[in-house]
C-alpha cells in the first residue's frame, strides 16, 4: 500500500488543471442505465470511484469503453462511452456496492427501466450514517414497493413508476439524483420540492435533458419532471470538480502562494471563496479559471459553518479546518451536514494543531508552526486536509491509507509537484 510523503515549507506557485467532477460523474454514469443507446461523457476524471462505478455498471450489462482522450497523457479530457443495450442483471451485489456509497444511484434508473431492482445497502467513507431512507421514501412516492432484508434493498414497480409530488424531508444530493433518474421514465408529472441545488444536480439535469428528459426548475429547489416513455443517447461534458478546485485554492492559501486553477468555475465555490477572502486570500475569476493568491498577506482566522449549496460545502470543511491551524486568532468550524466529520482532528493534533471539538463544533486556535508527523487518513476529504497541513509543516509528513485520496483526487501528488510542492508517493513498508 502506498503513502504520500511531504516535506513542508514550499510555497506553491503555478498552474493546476482542474479535472472533471467525481460527484457529477457518478450519477451521470448511472444515467446510462435509462437508455439502450450510448451515453458519451467527456472530461471524465481518472479516479478509483469512477472505476468502481464502471465495474458496477458492467455487472448490469452496460458496455463501458474509453472512446478517446486528450492532453497530458490521457489524464485530461478522457471520453467514456456507456451503452446499456440490455440490462442483464437487476441486482447490485454487496461486493461492489460496499466500496462506494454512490453505488445506490443505480437503484432508481434500474427500477424505472426494468420494474425491479435489488441493491445492496451501500458503503463509503466513515463520516456518518448517511441513511438511504430518503431515496426509498421518494421511490415509494413514485409507486415502487420497497423491501429491505438481509442487507439488500428490493424495489419493484411492475406496472412502472408514476409521477407524484414529493417533498424532501431534508436536502439530500444523492436522493435528489436518484429520484431525478427514476422520475425521468415515470408516467406523468413529478414535482420535487426542497430538492438539492448543487451544481452537480444541474449538471445531471442538463445531461438528462440532452437525453430527452423534460425537466423544469433546473438550479432551484423545485424540480418538475414530465416523464417520457424512453430516453435516447447523448453527449455531455462533465463539469469541473469544485471540491478539487476549493482544495487547491486552500493549498495556495495555506502556503502563502499564488496558483491559477485552470478550468475551474468560481461561481461553483462562491461560499468558500467568500470565506477565503476573509482570511486575507485573493480569489477571483481570471483567464477562464480561478486565480488564488495569499502572497505577502497574513492568514487570518475565520469562522465557517457548513450548509447545503449555495452554503459552504461540507466536502471542504476538513481542508478549511487545516487552513485555520496556522491562522492568526481562533476560528469556529461548525459541521451541520454529517455527524462524524471531525475524524481528521486527532491526526492534525499529532502535527501540533490546537483544535478542540465538542459535538458538531471545532475550535481552532492558530499556531505558529505545525510539525511533520506520520498520520492516518480516515476518509476522502480528511486525507486532503492532512496533505494541506503537511505542505506547511516543519519536516516530513507521511499520510497513510491514501486509497481514500485516490477515490476523489486525480494525480494529487503530481499536480502539487507542478506548483512547487515537495511531495511524492512511496510504498508503505
């Protein structure tokens, strides 16, 4: 198993290309189950979670192939074709689903197209329970009969799904995606209220519309779907990864550097950008991407509270907490989305960070210097926070269990090296 070794103290300067968004790519890949024609996705990131989803879809009979690639040895602009001419299996087994929570996104499209689906209860990062009850209650509202037994969800709608009005009891990105996929082939009109508004939802809607779906209210909390009998193939370019962009923006800020994030969109991370500006960091749109700089300015402590989009993303909370460990003053980080998302704190404390937690709140008192140490990643975004801390720590930091990183960051160590970081992937003895 590999680990990331970082020798801290280098200021980051240069250009980082932002890849396609993992959190957009996964539901888009699942959308291929809705048609027997080819769905061609471009700007596909090269990540472990993409491979997991491709393997799962292949198990259902989807033909997955790389149709082409452009730039940087195939790491930028990969093109993936997915064709579900026939659903050969309506069961998503535990061995595949346990690796990634987003695997549950096959539930909605399969039951919509085949009238039955059996999906293992999903796995994923250890950041809370993240139950699928909203997915299931939404499918029930669309006329599916749901049974949960022996670790599997069985959904059946032999006469097809039917349109309905469904109010999400709380904002859920995954459930919104799953139910949008299902409603696209339901009979009649479906109205979703209190739907998630994340850019990834908009990206999915735009792809479904290109496939022939009828969706109104895109980008709002109320989505109206007119079900159609069938969808057709389409071509769609995946949006840039806003969490990757936010992570590298914070890497520039924590090292006092200047970085251009090529291909990134500032409007996707405006809540995080607003907080970064308060820390003394310049962040603005420039040259079709995002310009980030904290050269010659003091890093100031800022309070942050996570919230559904357009609020501060929970997927950037760990990275922002790491940023605050060397800021001047004290900051309060409040996590409102997941109940177990401070697992990175003990590892940051090993590096000399002054952080105390109580419930869903962390108080971070900035220190003059972090110290390199061996640390262990607990989940995807926690891994990134430890890398950020290592970039400014005195000495060597080794981040273990980086398979989490490989789920969501494409070639992280290579991208950081391009802007001056002293970081390498080595075999963990």
